[in-house]
């Protein structure tokens, strides 16, 4: 399994997610959504991304993949942990 993490600078939830990932043992790539290539990459997952009541993407966006297949899209470490436990 590998992950893609889409974040934004000065996002406390994004920083918290990064701290979780340092301890998780999961491998992946972080994308800063202020960068053009990151904005293009996140478009691959627009149909799976959670949005708030105003239509904005909920950050951070954590995409868990295996062999190019999307296993899940999550916004909190708790969601990831629950999903991982359900697969154990």
C-alpha cells in the first residue's frame, strides 16, 4: 500500500496528519496544493473527495492506493485507523 497526501500550508489538520504518518510506517508522497502539479494530480480523485457545505475540498486529503487502485480516501488519521483495522 502507498498513499498520496494532499495538503495546504498553515493547515493544522494537515500537520497533524503528517505527524501521524511519520509514526504509521506507511509509504507515500505529499502534494502541496499551492503547487500547479499537485493541483493537477488531485484532479484524478475529484469524484471521491469529500467537500464541505460550501463546496470546498476538506483537507487534508489522504488517498490510500495499492497497485494504482484506490482503496480509500480519508481526511483524518482516525478514519485511516478504522479502515486498516477493518481489513485486519
